[in-house]
C-alpha cells in the first residue's frame, strides 16, 4: 500500500475529484479525513470507505474560515495523532456567479479557491514540521497556465495564485521536510455538464487525446505526489489534461 499508516485530509472530499482522491487514498492504506461543507454527502463517503474496510471520518469544513481550519486540524490530531498529507482540493468554478464582472463574484471565488489554500497550507505545514515532514498537494487548473474567457475571471486569477503560492510554500517549508506541489487538471465531464454540445465538442477537439478526463485519473497523480515515491519532488506542477495546454 502506497500510503500505509499515513493520515490525510482531503478538502472537497464529498464529491467529484475530492471523493475520488479520498477513496483512492483509503484504498492505499491512508486514514482519511473527508472535509467538506456538504455534511450528508461527506458523511456518506466516509461511511462507504469504512464499509469497504478503510479508515475514514467526516469533518464539516468551510474552507474560507481560518478558525474552521484550526478546528479541522485539531479534530484530525485528536482522531489519529498526526497529519502527513493535505490535499487542498475544494474549489468552485467561474460559472457559480452570473455577473462575470462583479466584485461579489470576485471576492467569493478568491476566498474559496485561493485564500483557503493559504489557510490550510500554513496550518497543515505547522503540524507536519513537528513530526519531520509531510506532503501538501494543491489542486490548481490548466487555467493557471493558459488564458480563458469562460466564467468569472477570478477563477483564472485564483488558480494562478495557487500555482505561484505553491512554489513559495515549497521553498519556505522544504527545509523542514514539507513538500508542496500543484496539480493542474484539464476538462472533466462534470465541468461541462452545463455547457452546450458544441462547446463540449470543442474542448474535446482541442485535447490531443480527444476525450475528457476522469476524476480517478487526477486522483492517481495526486496519490503519487502525496506518497513517498515523490520524496524528491516539491514546487512542481503536474498537468493532467490530455495534452490540452500544449496545443
């Protein structure tokens, strides 16, 4: 098992890529804390992991509130005694607001996608440094690497900030054994559920592998960065997009 005896927090773990990551981590031997604002779905994921023989629990978390991050870390330490891995997966798309030029939309997206990564990273790194190190994986996006006109521009800004902050955090915490890396997923089916058939076909046509990705394909990349197999990898960008950004 690639994460045997590791303790991991996965934010946004109640659905989508976060759920895939949480389930895969548990399968690979980790004790997983599923953190999300969606109580029922999060509890369900944790229960299903336990039913399958894994170890998991749900902790309610609003990633935009630093005090809730403190509570999450405390709950994790109380349950498992340590923290080895944090996946900052929780996030929203630029389409969650209708006004793509509005300041309210900007503030909301920046808080969820960007500020939360800072809150989580600094609190997790503080605990990891006490025990000799750990791994933090920040989920960014291909929009941090290429421009996009879809949705609110705060989405690209926030994901670009996650990319840059990851490198700064890697430099800051590396001497204490904490690795920090970013993952940049391409287009997934859930991201295009609300788009028309033409736009969906266009995204596929612009992807060299000529298909959309699946959450489990991202989860395996996150697993590598979280594991000791990536012990000499920090501050890097893992792009999992079927080749979209090389077009």
